[in-house]
């Protein structure tokens, strides 16, 4: 975990970058895939288990959702500061400590004696997880050759996608046979193994320049991004997108485990395989937006989510599943478009805009994801669907306003952490 620090006076061009086709590149990609898989698996492994939490601890649907909402809420705030801390303390050391501590906290979650203790541990998990996502992207941009950055980031995002799905699927299926404690513990063990792989495989930083942490300067960098006419609305779109998406998946299990469907926990867990649609949707919609223009495509993703939400209010299981597919497709496509649009409008403040976007993005998960439980308790699934419909409709109206936003001219869009798609 020792961090190699290159003095500022060193000619950075003289230090070789990691290039594809080399052993260092293969090691780095192994490490990044393991990190992405573990991070989002550890974060979302509790989502299919919320009905189990309600039964075991005697908490309401909204109370069970706090097991995820508290984590993402703390994560949202902590991610604003993780990059600044890594500038002062080093990239690899922050990421290894983050991943290992997070995996151990998930293991501890499996043996919590009461609901309050579980929520405390899940809140701490949001803090520890914040040390990896943005810092990993910074490491890639610093250490990899420009010709290899895209491939390196792609491997990290692939690990994130598989982890986001795998964490949910593994915990849900194992819980059906051995109980939710074993399901959570299994994900924690996988996280520990991934942390060890990451520690051993990731090459030390060779282009990192340590920077003292001055909080006034650090916070001052954020003020300029709110002068842009479009960015605040794009931040709102991130809040609405993930808020609606997470709310649907938070309470989907409650509906499908109950009559008239009476599905098993295993089948409900397997439904999270729909996430694989997102790996296609984000790339395809992003490409389409690049050809036709983001403002011309973004509104269609919200319209698709709105139609999918309406389908989930029907009773036939096939139509409900088609609705979930439409919501998933629209969400990943919308997130891909909005996040890349933020990177384009942010100019030189891309890092700060990325942090604020991810803050709003995860706060949407935290606030809306918990609030949806109140609607489920009072009006069942139709209450959840109406709540989600309001969020999506607001996003659709904002996207129509953004359609009229004057475009920036002669501005190149460079890859940023969130433009590669922070996974939900």
C-alpha cells in the first residue's frame, strides 16, 4: 500500500506511461476490473434483500430502503472530498484502504444484532466506498498512455456493471437457500478477495504529484460551475434519473414476492440480470446522441422510462417485466447522455462538475429511494409507480427545456469520470 510519489520537479514525460499490450497494462486492467466489480457489488448487494430485512427486523418498506439510502447519501457527500484527499495522500493507498475497509464492513453487516447497528455500518460503508470511484478514474488518466486510456476506463466500467448486477444477484439467490446473512457475507468475502487482487496487481503511481490540501482553495473550485445556464439542470437530471431507477428496483421485490406472483427470492434476484441491457443501452444511446445531438435524444430516454413505468402498473407479469426493461434501457441511456453533456459544458472545471453531478446523482438514490417506501406503504405498487412517474415527468420537462439551450461552440468533449458512466 506504499504510495510512490514523483516530485513536482521531475520531468514527467521521462517516466513511461502504461500502454496496452504490456504486462503492466494487463495487471492494471485486472486490478481495475476487480475494483469496479467489488465496489458496486458491495454497495448494492442489499437491494434484493429489503423484503428479508422487513421480515427479520420488523421494519417497514421505507425503513428497509434506508439500508441503501443511507449508504448512497453518505457516499454522495464524501465523493466531493475524495479527490482532494487523494491529491494529498496518494492514489493507490486511498483506493486499497477504501476497498478493503468496505469489504470488511459488508462482512460485519452480516452479523449485526439489530437494525440500528446495521444502518450504522451501512452508513460507514458509504464513507469508505467514496475513496475508490473518482480516484480510480484519476489514476487511469494519470498513469495510462493516451492511446490506452479509453480501453482502461472501459475495463473498469465493465467491472462496475458486472459488479452492480452480480452483487444483487449473488446475495439474492444465496439468501433464498441459506438466508440473507450468508448472502451478504458471500459478497463481503468476494470483496476482500477483490481488494487483495487490486493491491497486488495495481502498479504504483509514477506520475502522481503530491499537492497540499488547502480547503478554501479546494471549495472555491466549485463555485464557477454554477454560472453555466445548463449545468444546474443537468445535475437535476442526474438526481431524477437515479432517484426514479433505484426506487423501482428497491420495491420491485416486495411486489413480486407477494400475490398474485409469489415468486421466489431466487427468481427475483435473477431479474437483476436485466441490468445487462444497460451495457448496450448506454453505449448505443450515447453513440446516437453523438450523431444527432444530445438535446435531440435525451427526451426520448425519459419518455421511454415514463412508458415503462405505466406498464409496471398492469397485472400481467410479462408486461411488468417489459416495463422494467424499458425503465432500465431509458435510465442507462439517459445517464450516458447527461453525464457526457456535463463534461462538455464544464470546460476546464470537469473534475469539479463530475463531483457535483455524482453528488446529485447519488442523492437522488438516497432521497427518492427512501421516499418511495412511504408511497408503497400507503398505496402499494401503484403509489410507487405514480411517485416514479412524477420524477420521470419532471426529467422529461427539463429535457425539453434543455432542447432550447444554446449549444456551446468549438468545445471538445474529453472523457471524464462520470462521462464513462458511474454505475448505479
